[in-house]
C-alpha cells in the first residue's frame, strides 16, 4: 500500500493552529504493516521528516512537486492520501 501524508496546512491561515499537526503525532501509523509512506508536504514542514520517527521510512516527494500537475500525478500514483486539511 502506498500512502501519502500531509500534516500541515497553510501557516498564513488564521486558524492554522487548528488545521495542522506535527508529523510526530502520526507516528502510530508506522505500526501499520505493508505500507510505503510518501510525504506530499512541501516547504518548511518537510524539514520535520529527518527529526521524526518517519526518518528513513518516508520518501519526500516535495522536490518533484513543482505545480498542481505534478501534485496530481503524485497523488494518482498513491493508494491513499491522509491529510489534515
């Protein structure tokens, strides 16, 4: 199973504190067997990956997500996307 994750919304949104979580809070998902994890997160929040339990266990797709078309292509290659927003 290929699963994409997005854990933070737009930091400029006035209610971002209610729409975003830390990647570390998703760590219990790592116990699900047979899952390959992919980060669809971009910008500063992607820097959380190396400091999280997902380090070495999630592929960061942000360098390949350059526009909406690339985002759609990445999502279409996944079985599931889990997003906070």
